[in-house]
C-alpha cells in the first residue's frame, strides 16, 4: 500500500498550489480520502474529506472557500486545490485513506507560504 503526495513547495501569500496524492495497493474508489496538515509545534489538523464517489466533501472552517478537495477514481488520485494561501497554511500536508477500520497515510509534502 502506498500513498504518495506531490505538489508542495514555496509560494507567496495569495498564491495557489495543487496537491496530488496517488494511491496504490488498495481499492481507492472504496475509501474516504482526507487531507491533513501539521505545522511545527501544532497538532495535526483535518483539512478536508471526500467520500468514495466524490459526492460529499467537508472542510475545516479555516480553509472553507479557499481550498477544494476532489478525486479521480480512474487515476487513483485525490487532489487539494489551495487558493488564496496564507502564511498560516504553512505545514506538511498528508493524505489519508479510510475504510471501516483500515487507515493508510502518505508521507506528506511541505507547503510553505512566505514572501
């Protein structure tokens, strides 16, 4: 089982990034997928979740209206489009797959928002 994130980097405040998480080794289309983030010295935070079909999404209040989670089950990939980025969004972003008691995590990708 693997979850591999990409798309992180350094961006100026107000900029955008699109994160991708490619899954393998499990039935991706049956799993809820989520993005989490953890900033230095802070607890891990749930950013967004999407149901297996993509029909329902949920967001942390801190990112509503700025971030969009989506998925392509044909490509075993979940995305996080991040717009209007703020320095407070700086963190390591990880994806997670969940189905009943099974949970899989990726290693994460660093997002740094700074001028």
